[in-house]
C-alpha cells in the first residue's frame, strides 16, 4: 500500500528565478527548456499566477512575427509536456486563452519573495524573515535570461525596481535593529550600493566608527556623503547628518551657520543684544526663495494710474502666493520697505531676508503712462527681468486678468531659471530644491539622468504632497523614458497620464500639467486631445518656450507642418539659447515639409550627437547626397544596433501614415533596414 501511494504522489518542482534560472524535482536538478523558469517567474509575478497566452508569447518571443512566435511557443509546450510525462505534475496549465501553473506541484521562489510583507515584518520585529528576504535577493533576478523583447524589458524593469525598494526597506529595518559592529557595517554598505545617497546608512557608519574610536574613517564617511549629495543632487546633507557630525566631533560646529528661525520679517534672528528684531542679515536660506514687491514709484509727473498699479501689484502678489516655488511677502512689507529704506535694495534684502525684489517704475508721456516692472537679485542688485506695459483706463478689465497673469508667469519663470543656474550650497532639502534638481537633470535626455530626475521629483512630492510642478515633472520622466528606450508598450505613458492629471487637479492654472498631458497623449496617438491640451497650456503660459516647442512637435505629428513651423520659430525666439531638442524638432518639421537642405543646416551644429544621426541620414538621402547619408546610417547602426526600420511606425506617433513612410523612405535610401 505504501508503494502504491509513493507511485501516485505528485512530484514537487522547485524553480529558482534568482541567479541563473534552474529547476529541480524532489531535490534533484533537472534539465528544462531555457525559457521555462522565465515563463514560470513571469506567471509567479501575476496577481492570480496566470496570464493570457498572447501576452506571454509576446513577452518571451516578441510580436514582430506573430505566426513565428506562436510556432515557437507550440514547440516549447511539446518539450514541457515531455517533462510532465517523465516526472508527472503540471508545469504549465492552459485554460482557454490563459496560462498558469499548478501551485500544488510547482513552487517558484519569486512567488514567495513577492508575498513577503516587509513593512509588517519590520513592525513585528521579524528580523529572521527580513534577513532571509535580503539573502534571497543576493543574486540578480533571472541572470543571463537573454530575452530582449520590449514587453519583457518593461516587466523586468518594473519588477526589479519593486524588489530593490523592498530590499532597501528590509536592510534599513535590519540596520536599525543590529548592534554587532561588523553586521552594521555590512548592512550600511549594502544600502549604499543600492542607493549611494542614503543618509541613514552614512549616519550609521559615522556613528559606528566614532564608537570604535576611528574618527578618521568617520570623517571620510561624512565627506563621502557630502560629495555624493552635492554631485548627484546639488544639496548638502540633511540637518540630522550635520548635527550628528558635529556631535561626534568630526565637523567643526563653527563651520555650520546657525539657522535663523522664520519670523514675520524674514529669515532673521531676533532678540540678540544690539540688534533690532527683523534687522539681522540673513545667513542661511531655508525653503523657497523669498520675494518682496515694492510699491510703484512715479518718475515723471503725477497720475492716478499709480493707484491702479498698486492694485495690480496686490493682484500679482495674490497670484504669486499660489506657487510653492516662491515665498512672497505681504504687500504691507513692501510698503514698509519702501518707506524705511529709501529703495536701498541691498538694505531691503538684508532687513527682510529676501532673495528677489520687484520694483515698479511709472513714467508718463503724451501717449499715457507706462509701467516698467524690474525683477532684481536682492543680493547683487542685478536686473533679471524688465517688462514694460503701456497703461490706459480702457485696459482696466484686462489688467486684472491677462496682464496680471502674464507678469506672474514671467516672474516665476525667471526666478526658477535663476535658481537652477545658481550653484546650490545651502542646507536645503525642501520640495522646491528637489524639484529644481529634477528640472536640471531633465536637461539631459539619457536614461540615467532621467531616472535621477524621477528620484528628485519623488523626493519633492514626499516633502510637499500637493506641489503640482513635481507631479508634472514626474510625468515627463516617464514619457521620456519610454521615448528614449524606444518602447512600444504604453504602460509608462498611462502612468505618465495619471501624474499629469494629478498636477492639473492640484493646480488647474499651472500650464505645466497640461503640457505633460499633451505630450503623453501625443505618444498615445490621441492627436486631437494632445492638441487641445497644448492649446489650453498655451492660453495659460503663452511665453513658455519649452511648452511651445512641444506644441510644435505635436502639430507636426498631427500633419500640420506649416502651423508647427510657426510655433517652433516662436519657441526659439522666446528662448535664444535653447537646448538641442528644439533644433531636432525644427529639423523634423522641415523634413516633413521636404525642406531637406534647411533641415541639414539646422542639425549641422549637432552632427556629432548620435541621437540626431537618424534624421541627418534621412535628410541627406532625400537631398541626393547618398554618400553622406550612408555615413550617418552607419552611425545609427553602431549606436543603436537593435534599430529596425519595420518598427519605426510603432515609435513615431504620426497621425498620417504618409508622413511616416516619408521618413522611412529617406532612411531606407541611407542604407538602413
């Protein structure tokens, strides 16, 4: 009877997805089809451990040639059925159009790993489970898998990020619990391998070495922390890290300026001997840059329009208070500053602890009064923006709508650009600083910088969950990653839409959210919606050059080349020193309009950039210079070995198929296939 039971007992397949994928039956290693552990890992990551056959085939064999992929899957199933016949059990189970595996006979380690609740384990002090979890993740997921389909790459990228985040949380909990010095060192170093900017790990190492009496090593750890944060994020360590370094004696407390408490008069220390409250020079800025608006000054003649300008400035002040990126003082402070300091901008900056001053001068002539709005750097008295507006009584309704809005926008844009361009050396981890760092990183279009920018925007959101620009910035990183990676999947775009819509809900008057909505809808091929989004963004931010460049790109892909060219030229006029992608958009529009030589002229300054080689190859080919076209075609193949002309229609979001065929024709003439 015992022998009969042994014969009918189902085998247990153990499948490991970490390290090089492998499988065993009842403890004995067995040879399996190469893609079987990968398929089981994909299924194990699904909520119900099942997936449609079509999706699984696309992930593992691609969808370029559906018939060939299905044939490969059928051959794969034949091999799996042979294994099941030899050992028993159900490795892969088909139910209609769905594929799964038999959980009673197949155990995939990835399924158990994903079932771990790291937060709950940390809360309950289940450190043995946390350590086991970290140990399992010691080897890469599906090492050497060699699957290069876009669907698999997307799945793998998202899952590995999820696992790395969970591993970071588990290591952090273990580090907080561990007391044995060598283990603390190992865990902290493991955390820094995952995230070189993890300040908690640096603090643990600083404390460890100080307790062991090795202040030289502790100082090195602190310096490493400062260097990484400054290089990658443009910030100094947090106050917790600085205070620990001072307490441990590895940093001179005299080198750390005392942070002034925030008072109604500004970032100033009050109650010190010999100083009046609110009159001490600001030594350390905390949070967003601070701005004061001075009342208007009449230069020539007397005119009742001064009162009109005062009301306009009040309206501008109210508009500026809607932005987290700027802290604006109340109008009363401006009037006090003007009376007491006689427009000594340096004195105003020091007394009120502000970084920017808006000074308004009203002049009058026969044509009527003109208001000049001057934005000044309070620290240097440098003029950053000058805006002249002719005033008249019949413009009154417009003054408190369009004009006020336009001035607010230009002020915000100018200050943001100024803040990005200025080296950041203050102890500031506010939402605004992280947002600006993300903006700076997005000037580059390579994948590592895009992902660093995403991290900065997420930090910004963590600091201020209702900061709309951070959500629009995060939206752009997702759509740009999809573009840079040449992905055909829409998953990142759908996620990008969610953040763009969140930005709009938080601040309907901020055009940046609408811009990202338009950009994402373009690559979802929702051309009408995209153009509506950009038109709405243009109403809100008519002088935003980046938005105009994206708008031009969307018009071009919608087949409206002439309109696109006009908007593109407007964008370049609004930004005299634009990034390279303005020229790429400009040249793309010219190519669409068959102005090949003009496109080449625009692209020539960037001819060493491999990212524009494709457009140069097509432009030279269509202009008749096939030799030069072939050279750029070679550059494309060398830098993008997986480039396939047949996939171009998936990547280029043209509304009209003829526009895509036009580009394909040029590339084919350049020798690409």
